C-alpha cells in the first residue's frame, strides 16, 4: 500500500462489483401495524437522544495561545507600473 499505491488502488477497484442490482420489496406498505409502530418508536427514541445529547462527547478545555512565526523581511519584487525602470546603457 505504501510502496505501490497505484497497484493497491487497482486491487481495491477489482473488489467492487461492476454492476449491482437493487430491488425494493414492499417497503412501508408491506409492514404490519406493529412493525410500523415499532419503527416510529425507534425513530422517536433516536430523535430524543439526539436532542438531549446522549452519547455525544463534550470537550471541556481552554485553548492555549500559540505564538506565530515572525514575518520574513525579504523584500518583494514590484510588478507592472510599480517597478522601477531598468537602467539604460
């Protein structure tokens, strides 16, 4: 993987099928009332968990100040109309 990334990616592509057949079977219309109610309850529990923040990670920290490097003092070349004309010989 590290020495020959192109060959590695080629092998990964060979693992993926060229064609994939997807079929829908019934969906919500084929579900019973009990299955629908169970699905609605599961969705409500997920929404409540998201709203209360259950399972979320909270980072309690204060950022430390970081010193930035000093700007370089290298003079820049001027372009266009700002440039000085070249000395004539």
